[in-house]
């Protein structure tokens, strides 16, 4: 499944109308912004203190049990139930009153389950209504007190060490949100700058209009949070937001102008939600294991076929059966892609800048067969085994076209967040041949955003099915 053999869609090429001094991609990279400090991501509050609080509350609640039934097994069941039915840890520091209904409900379920289990196990020592109510009340009071203490300590820690933040969006709106957040230090966020295309001239926080200024603010202030204050920021400043997330920042989308729907988190009275920019992906080890296993097994199976194809090429087209070409991989790093040679460029310039050779009349019948059946791509299994590529991912392109497409198509540069691949979501949706580069970039980014190991398996199966009924490249 190759993107190399495709032809750009006819008609005028769309320009990214949202480019600004902040979102212009540096010419030296293919992946967009790349800030030097690569810090670990801001850690969430540890669940250990709340877990300890719940265990202590369960132990105190066990005091309501009569001495005759206060056995280690029942106390263990009570503590296990309290742990398994704990309320989910909030993303932002909450108050004990906010979570009290959930805590009470789960504690009631624990005690009712304990009473039912005890009645079934030893009916003679079943819990009385008085013991049940007393245990529930004592457990709930202890849980509220212990959890309240944990939340208070967390709020004090945020007041002492608030997270430095950048506010991204239109200057006037960003300044207004920043001022509101600064008036409420209890939220634990301290804006230090505004990222906008043009200053609004009204004063307030410094306005950063270039990537260099953003990088300087990131380093000098130890920025660990980013607040976006306009719905368009997510698409207009996507490369910048992803780079900030890669540097360890947490990105929040703040609804600054109207009430939001399905946003449970609050920041200084604004509804907000956390954006997952795909900066850290779990499962990369599993993906690499899949690549090594499948590519290694496939190379063993297809090596006789590769030898036959190489021998026929040598006899019909002369020496030089392996074609090597520079492509751009993950993070904008170049690597050498391997293929069976089906065309001999006139010179290096043609090899680097000619988009398609699908209609090349000088191509022999056997070479055309190799391209139509994608057999010329089999050597890329060595790239996968070596680690330059993955089995599934955005198709790699040559530096010349990466530079053009990154400036022309929104989101194209963001494809390099993940390892490039032999096949991908765009290819199995028919985006090869005379199809839109913009559509390919959108499908590639959707694949990265929703990545899972099972999705890779599904794409490989669908690719295999497409190769069986392939009609040409």
C-alpha cells in the first residue's frame, strides 16, 4: 500500500488560512515545533493518600461490629469492599462535600453486602439493624474526615506551588481569562503569558507571538499547563499544542464565552476539559513487538519470492535491483527506505522531486507488475525490522514534499508524531492514487489520536485482504 505512487488531486491547493507567527513550522523540522526541554509530564495527584484515608475509615467502621463477629476475615472483606468501590480520583482537587454522595453510596453498598454475606455464612451472628446503621455512620464520618484532610493538604500545596500556565487564543479573550484565573489562586494555576497572533494593546500579561518567545517562556517560567480559550485554537494551533504537550504540559480547553455542555471540570468558574494531545502513548512496546514478530516471520516466508523478483529484475533491467530513497520518519528524522527498483530516475533531482511514476512509459512490463501487486514494497519489511518504520502508520514521504505539504495542508506535519508505516488507516480507506493529501493527513491524525494495538491488527488484516483483490497501484 504505497503513497509514493499517487498523484496529487487536481485543482488549486488549499492554503492553511490559520497560519500565524506562532504556528509557522520551522523549516528545519518536518514535525512542527520541537522545544528542547523534554521534561516528564506533570504528574497527577497520587492516589495513595486517598487510598490510605479509605482504609483508615474502613478500620474505624469495623469498630461497630460486635466482638463476636469482629473477625479478620470480615474486616478484610470490609476493607476490600471499601477499596474496590472507592470513588474515582478527580482530575482536579475537589472538596469532600463534592464527593460525599458518591462516598456515602459506596459505603452503604459495602455494608449491605457485608451484612448479606454474614447472614448467609453464619445466621446466628447476623448484623442487627442497629449495628448496620452504626457501622455505616461511623465509616462515613471517618471517610469524610480523612478525605477532607487529604483534600485540604492538596489545596494548600497548590496555593504554595501553583502551576505556571500559558493562555492560548485571541489576545482580548486570553487576557480576560488569565485575569480571572489570577483572581482565584485557589485553582492552583498561575498564568504567566498569552500566546496570540497580535497583542491587543490593553496591557496585562505579556503577549507571545513567535515560537522563540513561547520557548523562552516555557523554560524561564517552568510552564506545566496550557489553557486554550477559543474553540478554533485546537485546529489553528495544533502543532504548537502538541509540542507543548510533548514538553510535559497539560492542555486544557476553557469555555470562555458561553456555558459548556458535558464539561464537569471547573477552573475559576469557567467550564473546562482536558485535551489529550497524544503526547504519551501506552502500548509502544506492544506495537514494536508486533512489528518485529510479523516483519520477521514475513521476511522468512517471502524471502524466496524476493529472490525470484530480484533475479528477474537483474536479468531484465540490469544491475541495481534495490532502490534506496531518503524519507522522513517519526519526529522529522530522515531514514533510507528500501524497495525493489521499478524505475530509474534521470538524476537525483528527479528522484527527490518527481511525485509519481505510475504513468511512466519506459517502465518494463515486469516492473509494472511489481508496482501493481505492491511486491516492490516487500523490502520495507527490513525497515520495519530495523526500526525505521512500523507495519502500520502514516506513509513516509520525501523531504521535498514534506516541506511543501506541511505548509499547505493543515495537520500534515502532525502525522510525524508517530512512527511511519507500510500501510495505514488512510490506505485502507482508499486514499491512494489520485486522492486528496488533506484527506490522508486527516485520516492519519485520526489513527494516531485513537491508536490501539487492536486497531493495528485490524488495519493489517484489511490490508492483506486489499492486496489479495488488488487491481493496481
